C-alpha cells in the first residue's frame, strides 16, 4: 500500500522497534497529526482473550474525563415520561415503534448511540439485524439499556464511550482529538486503560494486554509498553 509523503515523513519519527512510555507516545502521535482536519486519536488494544468463549468477552463503558471531542448524536427508545426525560436531558431523537420503518426501510442512521428503556427492548429487538452489525444495539453492560435514560444521555454527551472486543480480540476506541493537550489525551488514555484492566475476565490466562498502539487518523501507529500498564 503506497503511503503519502506526509505519512512517510511522520513514520520516520517513530521507532518501530521501541515500546514507548505513555507520555512519549502521546507526544509523538500528537506531533504526527498534521492533517488539515482535527484528527481523532485512537487506541488499539490487542488482548489475550479468546472472544469465542462467553467467559472471556469484554464489554463495558467509561466516561473519558475530557470527552472525545466529537458531538455524539443519541437516539432513545422510550415512551411517556421517560421519553420526556430523555428529551430534557439532551437526546437528539426519541421515539418508539414509528422509528422501525424509518431505520429498516429508509436506511436512517443519523445517530451514533442508541439508548433504550428495558420495556422498549422488544421493539428494538426487531432492529437487531440492522443495528447489531453496526455495533448500535443497546446493551445493559454498556449502560444503554436503563430506566435512567436522563443520566445515560448526560453521560454519553459528557464523553462516555463503549469498549468491546472485535472478532480478532482487539479493542478499538477513540481517546480524543489531535487538538487536545497532551495532558488531556494522557488522562483519557489512563482512564480507559484502568477500565479495561478492571474488566479483565478471570478466565483469561497468560498476558492480558498483549499490545497497545496509539495512532491518529492519518498518522503511523506508536507502540506502548503494555507491561507498564497491566
């Protein structure tokens, strides 16, 4: 794959054979984020889990102290008083059955997170085939199936993100934007690592955090020493 000049220049600043400390990695990645837009800083954690086993799954959510730098659009499935609470808390869209055909037939996906009250999960379940593959299905572990919709909306707007294993047992999450200070990115990074460490399944044997890479949208990845973060 041919890379652009900017990428090649940035890649020269990264020592591929080195495992960086967190502070140094954040500094290098931030320096390498030279695109004309505010690049997202992403974290990729390869774990020692085997996600094919239910007792080695990881899924949870954490509020990043400085948010993600991205405005998150929230759809809430709720009715009556709960629908009003969600709107008052700042939800972008609130509804019920009437949203099913809009999402299924009109391919409407102008939202980033879906929250639902437990009594609405029967309705949301009918959208499993379209929401599931996009990672949008509400889940109690992520705090997106709850009666306290107002708090869920507020936390997501404040920078709550979900982390989970993909099929290759890697967790991919944003930890901020290139415009953040190094301190803000480090705080967010540490909060996320602490949450992932806490979520370690007891069934996992051997090394839990196998590799940790920090990167910007357009820049090269920088490897962080996982043994210092376990």
